[in-house]
């Protein structure tokens, strides 16, 4: 057949889906490949092993499930948190202290208080937050970190946009003032952070960002009289959503970054550590949204209606992004005839589509009961919602080595959905 199933091939069959579906309580549901996630983290850490204390702080927002976080903790990751709930999730899997990087913006005081209680590294997004923290929360502690927005010094990318227009971080002028304030407050250990791209596939983009941050470190150290302990290069490494996309070569980023590092810090007495906070590239390729085909419609176009919707995976509708769609591994094809289809959910919104004018084999829709939506292991279930009173799907963790399926989040029920309504007691309890 001329159409590739997945940018390579599907790791599981329709029998796997049927087995997982029983545990999930039916489709739609998310399926995560534990073994591949573990392999991926190890490859990532290996690529940057020249950095003495390199650490990956997984972006909890990407896939905030404690089972996933526990796996990553076992692989040596810390957690990048940006909210009270994410801090609680990290605490639940016993990730505390400097294994948490708290990077938030427009931060509520209760979030700051929880971060301080857990001993997290506080990464200040706004210079005014330093004074706010001291007055409302208390002592900052020994580590002070600030988020840098390089403005015109760095070109952004489509998802985050140009840095100058972004709500994140401080200007360079504010950075100098912020570190003087932190130093005066008794802070003795310092870090700096930036993140100016999301889902970027050009490896040199990250090398250029590192160079900007390294040079900024040198300048601040000279003018403020402090020594930086680490730079946090943020996240942003993309994944190949489209079949023609190339996976980012981590070894290129690493080797080119080392050249810049060695050039700028060859005479440095204290080694400057590098940390990152990847989310998408760690779990994104190893999560799948499994959905069942429900209806086929033909008007001016060919439509395939599935039981998942934009409420389950909003990225295609929100960002007009591509997610590869295929049939289970065991689907047999008897010809190569292809058609053009829109793959849709059932929300009362016309952008409730997983694919528009997508080329797929006709025969697949005659044989298979299911569709697989790929690269849904990050910013997918996490971004779901309840519009049209749609219920959130289950999440399943799959260990391919022993073919074990574990329910790590049950699907939402109507009782769950209605229980926060304060309407004549529990009337809805008796209706569902």
C-alpha cells in the first residue's frame, strides 16, 4: 500500500486495542507506551551526558498523570511545575525540594506558598514578583532564578510567537535589577531561565538560544558580582508530527552547544550546569488517542465521524496542527485505493476535526472499527474540556514487554460532571 500507516508502523494491533478498551470502559481512551517513554528519556540524558549535573525537569503540564510522573522520576527526572495542582502532583510521587523547578507567570500567592513549602526552586517571571513573594510568602531561600525574555535578540516560532510579544519573562534591564535585589536579599545561589519556542524542529535554534543565555550569564556575573550555578534552557524541542518531518537530532544540539560552552567558559573556575524542562519530546510520540468509527457521511465532502472529539484532543482545532491518523497494525488492505476525508467529532463546532482533506485508504474504513491518532502523549488529554457536556476519556498505560494494560485514569461519568452543581441538592444523582 502506498500510504504509510505511521511515519513507520503501528506498535499495536486491533486485539491490543480491544483488550485495552475493556479496561478503559470503551473508546475513546488514551494509550501510553511505557517502554518507549523510558527508552526516550535515557537517550535524551545520554545525549547531554557531557554536562556533569545535567537534569531534565519534565514539564508536568504536558501529561499530568502521577503514573507517568513516577516513571520519569524512576528515570532520574525532576519536575517543571507552573501551578498549585502540578506541585501537588509532584509531591504525590515524592518529588520535592530542588527536584522541582517552579516556573509560572501571573502567579497566585497560594502557588508561591506551596512551592516554598516543598523547597522548590522558584523561577521568577516578573521582577515585581520578588517583592511580592517576600511580603506575602517570606524568605526566598538560597536559590534565586529569573526568566529572561530576550525580546528582539531572539526570533520566536509560531506557537509561542515573537518573544517581544510574549507575556513571559523579564527584559535584560530588569534582569540586572532583579539579580541585584536577590543578592541583597541574601540569595547565594543563582540560576537563569529562558524559553522562546515550542515544538521547534531546527536543532540549531536551541544552540543559538543557549549562546544568548551563556553570554547573558557572563555579562550579569561581571556587572552584578554573582556566580551562576545553572542555566535552564527550557523546553521546546519538537516532535515529527507529520510523516515528512525529521526527528530532532539531539546529538547535533548537544555537540554544537558544547562547542559554544567550551569557547565561552574555558577559563571558568566553577562549572555552569545546564538543565532543561522538556515535555512534548519526552512523552509526546508515545501516547495515542484511540477512537472508534461511528458514522460515515457524504455531502460536499467525505466525512468519517468518530466517538472522540475536540474536547478530548483540542490541538488540531485550536492550532490547526497535524496529527497522524492510521488504522491498527492488523488491518489488512486488499488494494491501494485512497480517498480524501475529514475526520470529525460530534461537538457543535465546525472546527471539531482531527483531520481536514486527509488522504486515507477507503478499504481501511470498511475493515477497521478503530482509528489511531498519533503523537498524543503531551498537551493532549491535559488540554481536554467538557464543552457540550462531553466527558473526559480514560488513560491506559501499556507495558509492551509483558503486554500489561493498566488503568491510570478512569473515564469521567455524568455523576462526576454534575457533582459540582449546587442545584437542589443531588437531583442529578438520580437522573444518571
